């Protein structure tokens, strides 16, 4: 009986080991199947498109600012001019340097002057 008990113990141990090996093989096969069949997009897959559209918008706005005149501060009378227009205007004004310097100083003082105080809004609870 002693040999039968040993054979039964050996058979159980080898059966358990064989079951573990089969379970590990099935688990590994399932992992490979899932890995090959499921495609997960990258976390930042659309990052390139977002950056490209943002850069295009920035470039478009910069070009519009360089090529078109517009107000920077209407209250102080500060405008944005295209580069060619600004160069032509500066060249024509500096034909008389003394007058151009005086105009420039007055424009700087006007641009740096404090804005007039806005009237206080009435309080809704009074």
C-alpha cells in the first residue's frame, strides 16, 4: 500500500503541474490574441493635427496684423500700420527732423498719459 500511496501522490502532483502548465499556456495564448486583435490609439494621436492647426491660426493672425492697419488703443490714438506704410510715413515725416522729433515726443507723451477715469457704475443694491 505504501507504493500505491506514493504513485497516487506522484500522479496528483504531476497532474497539478500539468494543469498549471496548460493553464499558463492558455493564458499566454489569450494575451497574444487580445494584443494582436485590439488596436488602442495613442493617447495623443491627434496632437500633431492640433498643433498644426494652432500654428496655422497663429501664422494667419500674424500675417493679417502685419499687412492690415488697425487700432491698438483707440482712446490713446495708437494704430497698427503695415510695415511699408509705416516706412513711407516715417521717411516723409523725417524730411524735417526738428518737426518730426517734436511730433514724436508729443505722440509718446499722449500714448503714455493716464487714461481718463471711467464713470463709476451705479450699484444695483442702492
